[in-house]
């Protein structure tokens, strides 16, 4: 006998002697009831959360099951969306493109000068260049739109 078997038997004997466990106090089951087949499981007509008779056995299937090979197909290929070419915007003389940000050289109360010496008049972050375009100051750079 293994140590585990001896331990289980010792615990079972202690429970039987103590008489405190429910399974130890159940009445003995007649030998003829062990050979009878269990009834099929059905729900209690009065309480659908309980079985009508316990213990029971699951009902046999209506038709026997048959083995079927599992087939896993590939997803169909998705067509690529049509490419719509974008026409380049024509250059408009009325709306000039913004210039690249220019580094600021120095500022005074009336505005700032860039590194090339061009003057930008205004106060704070909004100034105007010599052509009257709005320029925005961002840190040490100035960009006109």
C-alpha cells in the first residue's frame, strides 16, 4: 500500500467512527438497486431548476453521431480598392504658398527682425511682414501665411 492510500483509509475510518459526515450516516443501498439501470434525466414539472429523479443518466441520442472531416476554407481574396488619381492643384497667383519658418534674429516693442534682417511689425505672436501677410511667431521661428 502506498502512503497516500493509507492516509485516505485512515481519514475514512476516522469519519466513520466520528459519525459526523453525511455520507457516513446514509442508509445502506440495497444490492438489487445497484444493478437496475438509472432512469433518464428529466426536469421536475413543478420546478424547472431541478431534476425529477436523482440520480439519473443522460438520454441516448436520437441518431448516432457520425464523424465528419472538418473543412476550413480560405477567405476569398478582396479586390484592391480603385486608385483615384489626384490632380495637382494649379498654382494660384492670388493665394501665395506659405514660406518656410524663418529664425528670429531680434525683437523689440514694435516687432521682430529675422536672421536676414527683414522687419516684421506687430506685437506678441501675430505680426505682419513687409507685404502685409500675417506671420505667426512660434518660439524662435516666424512663419508667414
